[in-house]
């Protein structure tokens, strides 16, 4: 993916920049650690599937303030009391920090940090908005895709949602995330070019309607795409269209059902195609499908070989946003660490840099996670966060997207069945050492608010 115009430094919230200016003017230059996580899972979600990391790292490596960006900021009245030195600082701004993250395709649960940033506080602050946006969006779509693919029971699912996505850029990223979640491909050609995702297409009702005769439309299209034609049969009369295909000795790779009783129509179409010797012609279905509709169709005996899923997938329609947060957990200056935590009701955050450990049973099925201090060790459990960026540069080259998809599939196979039932029942706990650190920090803040001397304590 090109790394030029996609990383405008102004793609952020204003308060990230006003805070950056305030840090600069007040000479607060400590290293800060922030952790990104989702407080709780959306309804009907028993897990999330981490995605978007590669775009996040690409952004961090290539983040720059251009001359025009700085000129625009200078013009804003909110910055009129900010010194010229701050804008000079922005001219040479680079992200120089360290990033730890869970690999894309890793199942993740509420309260588990799946990205950790340590950098000079201005750098770590400015990147918050973009990181939250790119990671929570793709994680949301990948999670939905995993559910849809599972409902299809081994049948191909194609992501069809570009025209319903929240903009062209979102469409490309949705296709990428859906592929990580298990989709076989996308209808979005730019997503195919940019990310190497297999592309698929059929034809629209408009093509059929552009010809006087439906049979002529089928024949013209099939002549040009004999190995790839998927003929849409529900423009006028679905089964009559199937009969026309048979009568005219057309042998499309598939027919597409887009409306009506998909169970009955697929059964009848399959019967007619088989009787005519078109057993290799598949039946593909689309039309406002999601995991619930697909499950229902297959439970009722639908003879469908693949599904195109659009709106419900590219927008994660039933859970269209994740409540991602990016919280400061420590400041480090002159080798001294000062822990930070939030104590407001229902928005508690734990202090200190963390690691997430995942345990499994004898069959290699995941059975629970522990969120712990980064220096803790849990023998036999797998640490999920690893260092992916040092001094503002990737530690390893970007993995192939197909490899990410395979990894995600393997991870999903190890999730307990209850995670797919739509309720957050997977066990996530906090280590005792982390709980103790929270108590220490809470006590220190209480003492400071009362004007008493306090101490950090050591985790």
C-alpha cells in the first residue's frame, strides 16, 4: 500500500494537537505509554478478531506534517498563543516510539490491550485518533466476517459491501478485514489490487434489463466470460430464467439468486440444473444476508453453494461501532516510572504496561486469559503481545494477507464453542499483581488529593 497521501497528520482530532502544543509549551517531554482496548464486547459478540495493525504501523512509519498542514494550524485562532517553536517542532515531527501488539487475526476480548504505544508523550498523543479509527473499524468488520463465514458452514462467502460502506476508503479496508475474517474474496477491485484479495463479480439486473430478451442478455454475457459467468436469474421469473439457461445450452459457472424464497428456489433450481446435466453449475445467493439469515437458510435445507454478503458485513450493521479507548498507563522520566490509571465509575483503567496471557486445555482449545503486568510470567500460557515496532520502524516486514487469514482461521478453530453463541462468557481475569498495583496507585492519588505525601510503589 502506498504510504504518501494516506498519512496526513491532520487526520486527527483537534484536541490531540492542542494537548501536543500544551505539552510542548510546558516542557513535558516524558515517555508515555498508552494502551488501546475495547471495554466490553458489543451485543451478540462473544469475541473480536484483531485487525488493522498493518495500516496502523504504516501510518506511524510515515506520519509527517507538511508545510501546508502547519500553515493551516497557524491560522487557527486556538493556536494564537502558541509559540513559533512549536510549529518548528512539527516540521521535523516523526514517530520514534515502540509498539507492542497482538497479531492480526488474534481473538481478543473486553479489557484486553491489543496495542501498546510507548513514545515521547507528544508523539504518543497525536496518533491516538488514527489508531483508534483504523484498528476498531477493521476489528469490527473482521469479527463480523468470522461469524458470517462460520454460519456458511464451509461454503464460500464473498464480501459484497462496497456500495453500502461508509465511503470508498472504508470499502477497501472493509474488504481487507473481511478477508482476514475468512471471506473467500471481495467484489471491490481496488481492494484486490492493493491487498491481493481474490475478486469476484456477477452482473446486475440492469444488464438483463438493457436487452429486450433475457435469453439474449444471458447469451451475450456468457460468450464473453465463459469460465466466469454467474448469471443473475431473478430479474423477471427465477425458475423460468433457469429453464432458459438450460434450453439454450449455456453452462455458467453459477447462477445467482437475489430475492424470493431462497430455500425453495434453490432446491428447485438445483433439481432442474442436475436433471439437465449442469451439476457443475453452482448456486450463489445474495440479498440482505447476514449470519442469522445464512444459518436459517441452511437449516431449512437450502441448496446454496456460496453467499454474497454486503451491507451487514461492510458496516457490521448490527454492531456498527466498537467502544475502543486509548488510555495512558505510565509516564517515564529520567528512568523513573510514574503509573497512571482512571478511576471514574464504569470507566476504570488499570495502570502500568501489560501483557495478555492465554491458556489452553489439553486439546489446545483456549480456556481463559489473564491481563497482567508486562514483566509477569505464566508458565504454559501464551503471551499475546509482541514488539512490532522499535524507534519508529517495523521490526519485521508486513506479512502476506493470506498468511494472516490462515492464522486467523487457526485461532478461531481454538475458540470454545460458547464464544460463537453471542454472549461474552470467555474468562478474562486480572493478575493479583496488577490488582495490587491498582490499589497502590489509587492510594497515592487519594493521598495527593488530600495533600498528603504518597509513593508509587513497585509492581
